[in-house]
C-alpha cells in the first residue's frame, strides 16, 4: 500500500512538473548540482535505513539461528511444525 502511495505521489509531481515546463515555468528553484546532491543524500539515507532495519547475521551462531528459524517456518507451512535438532 505504501509503495503505491509513494509511486502515485511521484507520478503526480512529475506530471505537474511537465505541465509547468510546457507553460514556460520553472517549478524547481534549485540548480542541477543542488538537485543531484539532495537526491544523493536521500538515496544514502534510504540505504542506511534499509541496512539498519534488515537482519544482518555476521557471526556463525547468528547464521545458524537464521537457518533454524527458516526450518521452523517451513515446518509451519507444511503443517509438520517439528523442531530441528543440531
């Protein structure tokens, strides 16, 4: 749902921008360099948030725990729900 709303807002802004340009208006008061820097900062912030949110397992124990959880979830899907011994 959120992705749909974001895409719709971006589409509306793009169409509005194109209409203003067609009428000879320049709706964005920033230089090309300022716009590039702003977009670059947003992409960096979004990547940082995604990386922070995502479960990153670096240690051997964490990877084993991820595998154990995956096995448990697969067991729930097929109805067996059996624990895995290691």
